[in-house]
């Protein structure tokens, strides 16, 4: 009886049946998304340590900000997208802001907090949602496909199947290594179960790969399973907003805001396109229902993260793994949030599931996301050329925002050169000019 009441309440709140899903699928999807994101609990503190931040406090800040951000995305944004401190911006925080430029981490946190407030202002005024609507459909589909290639690339690197080759940039690694074997097992298990229509196939693939990882020594069972969360006292409300608002730091605020703005928009578009959540208006253009709420959740998550003591919180492309399992509502994100809450007490377990065990999911998800390519109007070169530029640039620059920038810069130029300038949305011109200014004054690297 209680189970039926809870299921019914969840269905009404999240609109699960209307989205073509069910509670069990959403639980599986949320768990899958969490497992593909959980690495951030270890990686984020390791990176921010370079900025002089206390590791224990950052671990707690990472878990709490990811939990709250995901809860907000699920309950407010109603989208199946996990939220956590972002990779890339944490490196910019530690190595550029605090390392090269010499600002202390308290000032950097202040800049992150102000950038989050700026996100929120842009969201409540509708600017961020208008940006999403202004992006041409061909570019939206290209973004989804580009993110698919990007996450597959990340998965192959994590598995050490693709490695650094100084003479040719990248090359094939040792495919007989234990790490590669773990990933191959995961791909086979995921592929076979998906082909047979088994629900939770990706989650089972992660589990099978993890078992193989333990047998081969790629991961080890920890000596303890439970630990108390480290104190967050050293970083809680330690941000220095006053210093961040100084003239010399304004460009840092802009940089944090700029990168996260377009990373988030691209992630929302990519995930929504994969999950069939983009809707068409009467004029044929597509939009994302509830985009303002989702973007608000992301912005508040960044402010909360800065207050706790971590770098910019953002939507995660790894959320596509949950979408592939069938997650379609905010319940998926809420489950992901609970996973991060549990990590406060179960952090020793994070090493049990190595990157090589989650890499198969990222590679498999790319298959689903690359379907977006068929929606691009390849018979119209003014649409196809910018779309292909963005699709290829996202993985090859290893940056969603930089890849997006090249696509956005190409689009109005190609359209105008073809004499079809009337088809260019004014906001696309503004975005192209903003990206151009970013490259000229802040350089690349997003």
C-alpha cells in the first residue's frame, strides 16, 4: 500500500507516466548517472588542492553541492540531468586563477559566486532561454552528436585505449592491458544486454566491468566502507566576494560565467535532443520546456557550491548515460543527488568502480547520441557546414564551449556569404561576436 502511495505521488510530481517512463526506470537511470559522475568526488578535491584548498573540506563541499544541485535540477528543472562541480572550470580555478594569476582561493570562490549570481540574473530575465531558442535546429543536433563523440573520446582515454602520441597527438594504446580488458568486457555486456532489451543494461555492464576490474587488480576493495564526512569549516562561506568584484578580477568572473553559460546550454540541448525532450513551436523551431527552471537550478547550484567551497557547479554530459537507460524526468536527477549524499559516508567505496568500468557506458551512449546527425539538413550547406564544424570541434578541442564557439562563428559568416543573412537570428550574431571577443581578450581553453 505504502509503495503504491509513494509511486503515485512521485508520478504526479514528476509526470513520469506522461514522459513515457516509470519509477523503476527512473531509479535505474539515476543510479547509472551517479556512477558515471561519481569520479568527481575524488578528482575535484585533487585538482583544487593545487589552489591550496583543504582536501577534506572540498570532498564534503563537492558531495553536498552535487547533491543539492541535482536535487534542484530534478525538483525545479524537472530534467534528468545530474549536476556537480565541473571539470575544466576546476582546472581553470586552480591552475590559472590561483596558480598563474596568483589570486588566493577565497577570491576565486568569490568570483564563482558572483558568476552564479550573474547566471541567475540572465536566467530570470529570460536571456538564457532565448539563447537556446535562437540556436538553429541543425546546430542543436550537431551539439548532441558532438557531445556524443566527446564523451566516447573521454571513455576511450579513461580506458587507456586511446593514449597521447606526441608526434600524431593521439594513438592506440595497449589493448591487451588490464584496463582495456575491463572496458572491453563492459562494452560487450552492455551491448548484448541492450540488444536483448534488458532494462538496466548499462548498470549491469558497469557492475560486470567492476568485478573484472577487481579480479585483474585494476581496482581494490577498500579496507573500510564507511567514514564520517570531513569538516567543511575551513571553506564554508570563506569566499571573498569583495575582492572578486575588484577591477582586476572582473575578467575572471566573466571567464567563469562565459564557459559555464555555454557548457550548460550545450549540455541541456544535447541531453534533451537525445531524450526526445525538445519540442517544436508553430514556426517549426525547437525549444526546451522548462529551460528557465533548469537553468535557474544550475545557477543556484553554482552559488551554493561557492558558499560551501568548490568551483563552478554545472550540468554533466554524463547524464546522457541515464537518458540511455530510459530516464526522462527529474526523478533521475534526484536519485543522482541521493547518490552524492551517500558518498559523504561511503567515499572509500568510490575507488571500487574505476573509470575503466564506466568508460563502456560513455562509449555506448555515443551510439544513441550520434543518431542526431541524421536530423541535420546536409542538403543545405549553409546549415551543414557550421553544424559539422561544431560537431567535430567539440571533441577535437576537448571543450564543449570552444567547439560551440567555432560553430557559432562559422554559422553567420557562411549564411551571410551565401546571401542568406535574413535567416540569421540576431542573437546568433551577438553570440558570434561574444565568442570572438572571448578569443581575442581571454584566449581559448574552456
